C-alpha cells in the first residue's frame, strides 16, 4: 500500500510539472502572438506608406524615382505581403496548438483531481487499517492478559487442591500413628490386629520406639542439665519423622535417606506445619555432644527446647500428653 501511494505521489508530481510546462508554453505562445500582431501591424503600415509612395510616383507627371526603385518597392511590398500571409498562417497554427494544449491541460487537471481523490481515499483506508490493527493488537494483549490471569487462578486452585489433599493425607497419617499408639495399650488388644494389617511391622516398631523413647526423655528433663533429655527426645523425634514418611502415601520412602533437616522440610512442604524454629540450634548442640563438647544452655532456652520437641511429636501423633516435670 505504501508503494502504491508513493507511485501516485510521483505521478502527481510529474503531472504538476507537465501542467506547469503547458502553462509556460501557453504563455510563450501568447507572447509570440503578440509579437506577430505587432509585426503584422508594422508591416501593414509600411505597405500603406509604400503604396502611397507608389501612388504619388505614378501620379507625378515627372517621375522622381527611377524604374529600378519602383521595381524594388513592388518587390518589397510583395515580400511583406508574403510574410504577412506566413505570419497569419503561423498564428493559426499557434492558435490550434494552444487549443490542443488547453484541452490536454483540462484532461490532465481532471486526472490530477481524480488521483488526488484516490490518494485521499487510500490514506483514509490505510488509516482505518492501522486503527484496526491497533485495536486487534490491544484485543490480543487483553486476551493474553486474561489467559495469563486464568492460568494463574487455575494454578492457584490446583495448588490449593494439592495442599488440601496433602493435609487430608497428613491428617490420616497422624490418625494412623495415634491409633497404633492407642492399640499398644492392653485394653485395646482386640483392635490391634486390624491396625497391624494396614501398617507394616517396621512402621509399627518405629512408632512404638518413638513413643517409648520420648516418654523416657520427659522423665530425664532438667533445665540445668539438658543433655540426657536432648539425646532421647531427638532420637524419638527422628523415629517419629521416619515413621510418618514411611506411612504417608504421598511421600517417597527414599526421603528417609536424606539428612534429617531435609526430611523435616519435606514434611513441612508436604503440609504438616512442624516447628523448625530451633532445628538448627538442636542439630548444633547434638554435633557438639558427638565431639565430646559439653553444652550448658540457659534454663529458659532448655524449656524452649523441651516445648520444641513436645510440639512436634504431638503434631506427628506420637504423644498427646505433656508431662510437667520440674
């Protein structure tokens, strides 16, 4: 479309030049006609004067000019008359050419008007197409934005659904751990067989070991000597985490081969909100004990560590009873 408009503009420029040339030609022809009219007028005056001179010469009884002069005058008159005829013929031809040029100029003017109108229409059409393209781009951007928003909402819904499934599975796993512990009581031997069919012996032993170890740990708690409690409580916590992972249908059993910190965060990401506030501090104290370095935390921090283990083992379903030990 751009090249078509450029071609039309080029033709428009050429026609303007032709029009200017025709106007100049018309002007030049008009000047030539004026000059020819002046010459014709001058020639006629000369012919009249010469004719008067001939008449005077013929009327004079005593010729004042020689025969040769008269012959020369007659020749000059004939030459002037011939030139006048030629000028009149040229004038006629010039007038014909001028008429033709006027006709051509009129045709070119009409074509120029048509081309100008076509150019204006093309510009309008081009602007309309540009406006349509702009609207199409805006509509496309809106559609893209809306699609992105819908995709985001869909992902949020999918994430919420996944979190919901994880929480439901986590709740079911915790309930199973609690049932295993309940069935360990002598008063519930009749129900123990049903639970054993659903949970492997390995997982049952992990749950029982976690429960027994933590119960023993709580009897050892002292705010002035945290080491005995810390060792048993950490052992119980790790057994409980492993049992939870192996029992959960939505967690991969291979997670248990990872470092303990990674296991905890896998469960947290899964949906069970374990307390990780003192995770690094506890791991640090245990590493010091392994190296033979004694630990002596403040009594307030020792109480926080006890609460840390109790909270997490309650969340795992291992224990629901907090023993108050001074």
